[in-house]
């Protein structure tokens, strides 16, 4: 079976150092906006805002 086109893989980029640290999946139908999470950045060594990128 093929994967659904509704779920896409997105990367999460640190807003301070601009390094891509995380990747996750999201449902495009339910979450049309870009996601923002407070996650730990190993390069900055602190919790920072991570924004969605393609």
C-alpha cells in the first residue's frame, strides 16, 4: 500500500542558530499552519523555538 499524501515529513529548524535538529510528520489537512515547538538545541545547549521548514 502506498503512503497517504495527507501526511508529509517536515524538518524543525532552530530559530537562534538555524540548524535543522528534528524531523516529524504532520497531517496537512488538520494542520495547515506551520508548527512551532520549544525543543532542545544541542548546538545552542538550551531550549529554543524550533520552526517548521521543508
